[in-house]
């Protein structure tokens, strides 16, 4: 059963049978919003990029994004860059796979961001979402709808963090500005 999350909401990441999750996928989907013009509406492709920043004691130690597809330890993998979106409320346009059992013990948080590499604002995006899926069986566990329409070029989407012996996901959904994850670091740090 999917939990539709609201900003700031946290859920424990566990299987529907109560077991511990071993691998999750953070999926990102979006569509270009139609824009009204003199000759009707049209869309302009939007290149959103998903990134995962791995933290140890509030210090960034690794990042996975379209130019560094696998974390140094191999526990986090990006499936590849999508330059135009299109899935919207359906499937994932970009995905980041996290093997929770392989994440080194010193990594205590993984923050997921989305940014417009081309600098377009979220006013040009519709049906954007991020979701957590149990990668072992494809079951969607949580979905967070990214509220678009703002004059910002990025969002700090969510974080997965250690909670006791397991993991928790917190929906953040904070707007920010930046074309890359490096630009977003000052906006990420308050959420750690």
C-alpha cells in the first residue's frame, strides 16, 4: 500500500509484511507543462536531474548524479540521465537505486534532490513526483508529489536516514535555486 506523503512527513521504510527493506528505488517523474502562446499551447522540454548526496555526521562524503552514476562504495546507483521527462504520473523518468544493506555504516543520511540543469523553473513542470519503491518486488511504498509552479529551479525532495536498526524516509519538498547538486548544498544542510 502506498503512503501519499506530505511535506515534513516521515515514514519507516519496511516491507508490507513488517520485514526489513534491503533495496529501494527513489524514482523521479515529470512532464513539461504546456505553455500558452499566440498560436495555441506548446511544451518545451525540461531537463530535471535527480541526485543523491550521501552524508556522514552532517558532512557530504559522496554523491550520485548523472556524471557520477555509482557511489564509490557501490551501494547507490543512478540509472541514467533523462533529458526530457515524460512519465509524469506514470513511471520513473530517472531513478536512483539504494542497496540499504551495502550502505556503509558511517553513512547516516542520503538526501535526494532534483534540479533543472537548464535553469528552467518549476513553472514549466507538471505532474512531478518522487517515490520510494521496494526494489525487490516493485511495490511502491511512498509517493511525494512535487508541488510545481514556483520561480525556483530545484527542490530538496526527500531524505532517507538511519532510524535505529532500520531506515526512515522524510519528505522535504523544499524549493531552492541551483542547476547542480553543488549549488544546492546550502539549502540541503538545514535538513540534516
